[in-house]
C-alpha cells in the first residue's frame, strides 16, 4: 500500500478507495473582485494554493483517483441561505448582492464557479453546499460511500473555515483525511498555521498533513493495459 511521508506519521492509502476533494476554489474566494476581496481580504494569499493544487489534480486524474469539487453558494432566491449567515458581519456587500462577477455566492453566477485552472471534468462530481462543511445538506457522503471511498486527500480554501469544517465532518464519519499543506490557504497566515497544527495535534486527532510533493511521490504511476 502506498505510504505518504506525513505528519504525525505515515499516511497509508489505496488509490481506488481514495478521493481528492478540491474545496471551494471559486472565483468569489480567490479572484480579485470576488466576495473574499469585497470583505477586505488579500486574495493573493489564497492564490498560492492554485498551482500546487493543479499539479495534484492532474496527477490524480492520471492515476484514476476519484476527484470531487465543492462550491459554497446559494439558490438565486437565497431560500437556502440562513438569515443569520446573510446578516453576519453587517457588510456593505454580501451574499446575493451584485458584484463584479455577478451576484455574490449565488449558483450559476460567474463568480460562484470554480477557477479555470481547476475546472472540473464532466465526470467529476461538483457538490454545491450551502454551508461551510461539505457534508452539511449535500449528497457528498452518499457519493463517497457508493464509490467505496474511505480516504480523502484534501485541498482548497479557506483553511480554517470550509477546509477545516469539512475535515472535521469527514473525520467524524470515519474517513481518513490527508490535508496537503501547500494546497490549502487562508487570508490569515496565523489561521493557516493553526489549522495544520489542529489537524495533526494529539497523534492526528483530525487527520494527517503533508506537502503535495510527498503525496505525489507516493502516488503510484498509472498502469497502461
Ligand atoms: C468562507 C470558505 N471562508 N470556502 N468560505 O466563507 O472557506
């Protein structure tokens, strides 16, 4: 079984029971002019994760590892957006408002979609989620169980919000999570650092962390018939 050199110890995985999950790599979070920037954040801090994630995505596709993408967002009538989420922060621009890339975090809008460099292939499930965790109010668990997936390789943004919430949800459901340190990012460097520490604390209380190079080194090369 392949083993990734990881923190706090080696992460063993079978490619055919492992899925790569790419969390919320949406224009609204990572591109200038999106929701993230409207909230006053420096999106360049998130964009660092794009290129390493693209390399992992390419490798997983080549090795026939299942790939799943998620998007945070809401129906156009915002009926699935809790009023508390809408009101939170008293921001001048919020979910559903018109932004430079369409209505912010609304499904079907340009800004809600995944960035071009990580665009899903037609056979890769895209899970639309109204919350921070990818399991809440979605069919993600059903998809993973139906495909016999037991391990997740986790990438995406933001580290301390949707990535960490999803890892916690996955861990509670019995999935083993390897978080790729250079493929996740946060607007807040200290939150990024603490997210990695929280995952691996106490012998890997939530999972494992490794740089993408360690995962790529362990991923078996595709076999051709
Ligand atoms: C946030 C996310 N930060 N995808 N969403 O609101 O982490």
